[in-house]
C-alpha cells in the first residue's frame, strides 16, 4: 500500500489506531464477561 501521508501523520494514525484497538478489546472483553455471566 502506497502511503500518501507524511511520516508524522503516519505515526499519529498508528497511535490512534492502537488506542481504538485497545478500546475495542476492552469493550469486547467486558461484553464477553457479561455474556458469560448471562449463560451461566
């Protein structure tokens, strides 16, 4: 994939994506615990 962004923008984008991924995993984990309790 050819990047049209500058290196600085690429770094910022990587940080944003990582933050979003961490948030998503936390939400997924909470949801998983919730469904696990419901199914017990």
